[in-house]
């Protein structure tokens, strides 16, 4: 009897069962997407290891030329494999292999205008989008809203961040993706401002077969540029879906009308042929696929070549603790000297430099920095007409003429990066501004960080001079408000599973001062240990990392802490999740070259005893940084010792409350 051999091509051909019911499966066979035509409404559902993690959810959109969310007729389908390898310097892994099965399902409305929905399914990851050809003489459309929805099983809880109302907050600068996460919340909880939730959105799905284990789902989007709006999730609706069935869902929500001071449409204007951005879903039976996912860069393409070899590194930043008054020539010299002493590559000079230092002296300051082996990065206000933020320099980044003139000057004086702040939300015109700034900056060899901004969506690969975005309730809030200083542990153990899982994050500083003041004695204190802060420099993923040391730290920190902070890498070859729970603790491994770093953070109020699996250290004795409880101080004693890892790669560790560990 001959064995039956099934080729990959034959298996792909088997993906489509019939015209109305289509299926595409991940290469490992564990993740399945089912498409179904329910009376002209197209739905998808997601199963992982036989567990339904997303119930039948609607697809489609409504445009100015027609409704493509109902009354659709199946036309054809096509499947193929997608295989890609890419090298990238500024995400959690340098060399990435991407393998997926792709299903293209085409439907038509009652005027025979076709829309194709594409699903790419890799191991643990799904990406999908809509694409349209030119329909006769119709060469453009306005997508007014999407029917795209995400129906999660009953009992699911959420780890999500509310979308702010527009034109509120300090100087009417919101939304800026800087609200507080609420962990393990019921789906039916209303968002804090009634505007839904910002991407990414993490969900814990109850395992119907095994109560002690859950499934995890991370929903986001990628590939957003000036051709579309930035989206978010609506509030959870308990209304019965149009396809029938029980339970509610979230839907894709477009920008709010009030964003950008009311200027611009909330629609997405597309030239045809055209495609929407990718919506992404990462699924796992544990949190490992969530932390390690690269889906946001897997499905996008680089838009232009890097004009120079952009340099990863570390930067010092006076503003976090010394604030506006430090933006003067003499204080910035102190932070350049600090960066030089630590071997750091950059210094960020923040707002008001044009008035408090002056352009002529900035040239002198840049020359001084370069003489010390350091390069400057300069802050800019993005503002045209979309907020009341007064900080200068203004009107330098909002038009092509002003931008290119400014960037030519920056290049001429040796400035290597810019931080652009105070954007206007997610309308298409704002997304175009991000792209324009990045594209122009590349022409002049300048890296870009965004603050007061939206979530980056695949930009690390799309734009090779892009570094990171804030888009998070970041470190500055630990200075402004003691509540946020207390919450720092929670925040930094949340983001590896959500915000920083999908994109680079400029948190804005490993803080080594123990008090939030220049004298390191007054105002409220830092609630995390020194080892926590040092480990956080590894946990936070960005290719240009802020190490927010102060000049006094050169003499008041133990030598072993200084030695570690001098060597902190920011460019990673590999990232592995070891253990953790969102908002409580994280243990992860990162590799830079041949060197591994195991880091852990504990945001709970009790010591955390863990047996960790670190096979890269199997059978060795490694350096071990940990916190030793102290009765004489508010902070534990930073200790450098040794840890033995057994032949199977097992080790026992204790992470103190608001403390950390590092193994290297």
C-alpha cells in the first residue's frame, strides 16, 4: 500500500472548502480563520487549538460610493504561501523569518464592484485588510466607517487604555495615547471618556476546557501611513450582531471630529486601486506569542532606503528632572559631559532651546558635544493650528518648506536626531504629517522620535530613520505626580504585553535619582529600586534609549550600577518571554550579539519567588544583580552576586516588591 503524500500546494488548495465557507490555517495548523457568507454579510471567526477565541465577527466598510458591509456576493478566492526574511536594527529581533498562508477572498456588491479581503495567518498571528481595484471610472473613494468587528467570548477580560476626548488636557493637546490602563476589566465596562480604546488592546479569553489556563488575544493595526486614518476600538456593544448570534463586540472606530481643532475629515480618502491598513490579531495559549510578536513589521514594506547608517544608542535628558530651567547652555554642557562619561551617544535638548540658548549658541553646543564624542538631538513643536502648546521652536515642522530648511541647518551643525511633540490625533492629514516629517528627515540623515502622538504602526520597518514614539503615560508623569510615581511598576510591567509588544516606545528614562528633584533630596520619591530601573532599560524596547541619569549620579551611584548603565545595549538580536502577568511582573530575555540579559520586574507588594527557565545559561554561574531588603532605607540595597543555573537551565530567583533582577 502506497503512502499518500500531500504537498504544500495541495494543502493550500484544500484551504477553501466551498464558495461561502472559506478557511485558512497557520503553518503549524493551530490557528484557524474561518470566513462565512451569512446572507450577504461576510464574517470571520478565529480558533486556536480548537478554542474559539474570536466569535463570528463582521467584515466590510461603508464608503461614499456604496455600502460594502452587506449585500455582498462571493466571487472567487485564491490562496498562496508568503515567505519573507528581513533584517531590521530597531525592533526586538534583528533577523526575522515570516511564514504565513494567505487567503484572498473577493466579494462584489449589487453593482458588481469587487472588494478583496486578505487574511495572512502565520503561527500565532493574523493580519487582514481590504483592497479594491479601480471600478470603471471610479478612481477614488472615501471610507466613512468600517463594519470590521471583534467579538470575544463571554468571560473575556480586557487590559486596555481609553481613548481621550479631543482637544482637552494641557493646552488642548489630547488625544495623545497617554491614559491609564485598567487590568482584567469586564468587556462591558464603559471607556473612561466614551470614545473607545486605543490600540493595542489585550484580552484574556477563558479556556472553556481548562479553567486554570487562559488564551490571550492582542488586537492592533499596522501599515498606517498618509493614505489612511489611524483607528481605534469602539466601546464594547452588547447589541445583537446583524448576522445573528449572541453577545457583543468591538468595532473599528475612526478619528473623532474634534481632533486637530476640528480641521479635516474623519473619513479615509483612498485612491483606487488601494488598500486599507492591516488589522492584526496575535493569539496564544500563554503570553509568549504576545511579548515576542513581530507581526507589526512582518506585513509591511520599507518605503525608502536609509540615507545613512542610523546609529542606535543611549541619550541623557535634563528636562525630566531639571525641567525647563535647565534648557540653557551651561546645564546642557553638564549633560553632554555626563553622556561622554557614560559612553552615551546622544543628548536630547528639550523645548525652548531656540529662545533660552539661541541658535548661534546651539551651533557652539553641538560642536562641543561632538568634541566629546556625543551628538545632539533637538526638540520641536509640531504645531501648525491644532493645539495651544506654547513651547518653541514652532512652525518648523508643519510645512515642507520650513521643515526642509530647518533640517538642512540641523545637518550642517551635526545634529543627529529630532523629537517632535504635540500632534493632533489620528486624522489622515496628521498621519500624512508623520510620514512627511520622517521622509524629509531621512534626506538629511536625521532620526526621529515622536511625543504627544499616536501609536506607531509598523513604522520601524516602513521608515528606516524612525526611532520610537511616546504614545504612553510616560516617565514625565512620575515627576509631575506622586500617583504616577507609585504606578511606575504597574506601567512598566504592563507595556511588554501591550504597548511595547507592537511598537518601539520612548518611555523617557531610566530614572536613577531617588527623589524627583535636582538636589535628589526633595519632592516625592521614586518608589522603584535601582535594580528595577536598570532592568527596565532592558525591558523597554527602543533603539535609542533614554537613560535619565543626572550629573550627581556619577558620584552617588555604586560603581557596579554605573558599570552596568555604561554597557546597556539598545539593539537586540533576539527576545524571549520567560514569565509574567500584565501589570504584575515580567521576566524576559534579550540577546545583543552573543550576550544574553535576563531581566525581571515586580510591581506587586510582595516578594516574588520564581523558578525560571533560562537554557542560554545552562550549567553556568552568571552575574546576578538583585535587591537585598534593607531596614535602614526606603530602598533595598543593590547587590551584585552570582547565580548558579543548573544543567537543565533552571534557576531560582526572588524579585522584591517594586524591585528587579538582572542576570548576565
